């Protein structure tokens, strides 16, 4: 990790020194640094909107763009995505120099203006992205294993509900259960795929 990146991380930790403002998630020579900054910005009607900004500074930073994730329970998913795209646009202007503090200041000063734009103002789906140490928005896989299921139907309904709320696609498999598990598995898989299409 370059010395200027170490200095930037040290400066950011000093700037965001309030309770829960700064959290280093991971740091290595090969993968770079991943950290979370909790801050607020002015919303549409002048209220403070809490923001959770996750930055991934790859090994080539600042000569390449950082990974950025924007989360807030007060913003819709579309608004979170728009804020992320706007931040990446600002980051492109700052390549080759330390930029994280500039990006945080930019979102604090411009959140209200971006939210007032028509493409981000109309959605009502809450942005409830999961906390994660990774910033990659690409394809990922998670395995959830449930042991000692007493009421399989109830568990299946709960997992389908979670998948729908989180806009996930997936497959439900039962290990070591004879007969009907194959039919139930394929039914759940089809249902989740249909739910994903409806949500897109």
C-alpha cells in the first residue's frame, strides 16, 4: 500500500473520529483497504439523512477509482444507486490524487440537489442493502443452512419472503429428504425466478 494511501487513511480516521463515524473493515497490501464512514447530509426538506458510505481503495488507488457503496434507510434503492453513480462521476475528476474526503464533502453538500432531480425523486422502495465488508456489486453466492427444521412449509415461506424482500434469486434444496423434496425445490426455484422478474 502506497505511503500516500496510508496517510489518507490516517487523516480520514482523524477527521471522522466521532462515535461510530469510522470503521476499518479490512486492510491488506494485496487487496487494499475497505472502510465505512457514517455521516449525514441535508435531505429534500432540510432533514439530516444518515448515510453509510463504504469505500474500497484497491492496490492501484489513487491511480484507479475506489469502489463505493451508498446505503441509507432514509433513501430508496434507486436513490442509493444514483448517489453512488454521482460519486463515481466525481471520483473520475479526481483520479491520481487522494479523494475520499472530497467525495464525502461532495455528497454532504449535494445530496439534496441530487434527490430533487426527477429520476431519483419518484421511487418509494426503501434501500435496505445488507451490511457487508465487500463493495463489489457483481454476482455473489451465499449458502444458508438450516438444521432441525420442524415445520418445513413455514421455513419455506419465511425464506421465500426474505428472498422477495431482498430481491434475491436462488434455489432451496433439502438434503437427505426423500421423495417430494425435488418437486418442492424446483417449485421454489421457479417461484423465486418469477419474483425476480417481477421486481426488475
